[in-house]
C-alpha cells in the first residue's frame, strides 16, 4: 500500500478502526460469532449479546487481532512495518511498545498467515506447541522434546507450496543421507536436501541435524540450487533467520511462502484481512 493511502486510513483511531471493521463485517452486518444469529441486542458500549445463545462479544471477539493489546492505529502500523520486513526490535521502537508486546503482535500476524495456508489444519494438528483455541486465543509454546518439523518444496509455475511432511523428521533425513546418499547443504541455520520424491528439496531447521554424528552438509549441485524462482528469493531470507525452534520454524516457512506467492501483490490489505478473520477451530 502506498504511503499516501496508508496515511489517510491511519489518520485517526476512528479511521483506522473503520478500515479494520470493513474486513470484519460485510456491509456492517453484525452476527453472533458463535451461532451466526443476527438478532442481537446492545448491552454496554461496544458490546452485543446474542438473543439465541447468549454469547456476549465486541467487534473483534474471536478474531486474530484480539490477541495482543494494540490499538487499531498500532495494528495498522504493525502491518506496514511487517510489510517492509522491519525486525521486531524496530517494530517495538516504532510503535513505542515493549519488545514482548511487539513480538506477541508479530506472532499474531504470523499465526494468521499460517492459519490461511493450505496445510493449516495439518500444521495445527501435528505440531505440538502450536494450538488454536475455540476461545479465539492461540498458543505457541516451545517445549522440551519437540521434533523439528520437515517441509518439502513444490514449485508450480509462479507459485510455491512449502508443505509440512509430518511423517519425516531429522532422523529420516539423516537416514536418507547415510544410506541413500541424499545430498544435503546448509544456508544460514537451514538444512536442505536434493530432490526427494515430488519435492524439489526438503527443508529443516539446522540445529536438529548439524550437531548429530558430525555429519557435514556441504554437498554441491543440489537440484534446487539451479532454481531461480523461489530459491533465489529465499536465500537472503534464510540467512537472516536466527534461533529456529520447532514452533517458530513453521511460522517463518509459511511467512516466506506467503511473501513469495504474493510478491506482485499489495500485501497490506491481505494482512489486514487475515488479522480480522476469526481464529479457526480445526478440531470441529
Ligand atoms: Zn449466538
């Protein structure tokens, strides 16, 4: 989004709120987020109660942007800074909030991106430590003993799909390497492999592999090294990543997939839309 337009919508808290509400309620039509009833009554300021199920809610209840304590103007500034790939420390500084608040809000945005990806259901059901709750809250929790997930890259024309492959882990990649000579190389803290089945490469966060058995990941001429599209887009990105944990690795991967597939689009309104979406309940 051009700054000129951005400045207009962010001018006041009211205009920022109006912009976000446009993504929440089509034609301003409120309905109960739990049972979809339209018969509601207003109770105190900003709150409504459903006449059928009795649920009390406000305009942002059960949505991603209800996670994190930012005003509407701050959310829009956060989206702008995220669009420009500002590091979290800069986001905190620019929004005038603590690093933790900025980190939590950026995580909200990343969770919303993951939830909108094609394999969202699989990711939330198979990565322990990443959970979406029916209350509209989410949990991202690094726990001891979590397995580093493996992703596989599929390029289709102009798009890329970086799919979670739940049946693979660090051990399986080592096994393919030792017994079937699958080539591996590293970039930043990421380890990637040669072609595997339908995948142009497998990807895994490095720590799980690099220290094990003194195995080196320095092979040359891997299939994806000659790919110009997604791989050249990703290299600089991977080099910037630090501290990859099993729960934030999927967030980074899905952010990268999102940025690549929308590289010719204005991602500002898309991110606003994602943030305003209801937190899905994949357990239903
Ligand atoms: Zn209801």
